[in-house]
C-alpha cells in the first residue's frame, strides 16, 4: 500500500458517477426524471423546472431536500419516481471490484440517493458483496452531502475515525466537509457537477479512473 495511505482503515465511496463512469449517463436519466417531477408538481415547462431543480441542488445539496423544504413532498414518492430508470446502461466492473476487495479495512457507500437504488446499481456493477453498508439519504435524515451533519452521522453510525478514513467522490464540493473532519479525500474528476469547487485545497488526490488509482495505490511500495 502507498505509504501515505497506510493508516487508512475505512474506505468510503460515493455512488453515482464515482463507482461507474459518468459517461454511462445513468445519472442523466435521474436528472431527467427529477425535471419531470418538478414539471408535474409545479405545472411548468421543462426549462423552468430545470432552473428550479438546480436552485434546490445548489442551495440544499439535493433537489429532494429543497423540495422537502419548499413543497413538503414525500421523499419516498420522489425517490421511487426519479429512480425508475433503465439500469441496462451499466456494465460489470470486475477491475474496480477486485481493487476494492484488496483494500485493507472496511468499505462503505455514502450516497445522497437511497439504499434500494444503490443496491440495484451495485448489483449491475457486480459489487453487491463488496461493501459493508450503504449510508443513504434516509440515514442522513435528509441533510445530505455536503452538510457537515451527514459526515458526522456516517462516522457515528459505523464507529469510523475520520482521521483513518478516505472518501472518494466525483463532486468536488462534497469533499470539503470530509477534509474538515480529517478524512483523506480523493476526487474522481470525470466532468460531473463542479459548482462551488473553489480552490480545491481540500482535495488530497485526483484521478480520472478510480480502479486504476486504487490498483496503483495498492501496488505502491
């Protein structure tokens, strides 16, 4: 193991656009469903709905959280609707699975989605048995990344020492709270949403290929 990472005993991974390539456009399907959901409840066109959607995302961390604050929607109904998508665009990721399996310590998924959706994704990727747990939006009590309480709740729930953890995430702004509590941070830079990234001083490592990065870290001597 890379000597800089020898102290890590908890490996935490975002789900969407991190454990699978952003180019699969899976999350694009979810965004389209979110736009349609807003069209339906607001009675507006898709352009206006997209503006509302992004406003909620930037202000609250997720579209769901914004809609819960402003429209008091049922989160379960929303998540069922937006996750009704075609999973066939995902392919198994054996190299990633093998690299994660070799990591010393615990492995968890930390997502702003919900666990049923995450399990479907992991199943398609061949990673169903790779992770100890999925810490989802329900477990954060709808205070998602990048709210600091989401990270504190994750560590409390699983007894994680953040100074001995690494968090991998495609959305750079979600790494800042992880770094603030002592986690090592890995930015999976694949062109995903980069609003509010700032100078990225909170990014310790950057990669365009998660499987390759993990494999290289494991082989470092």
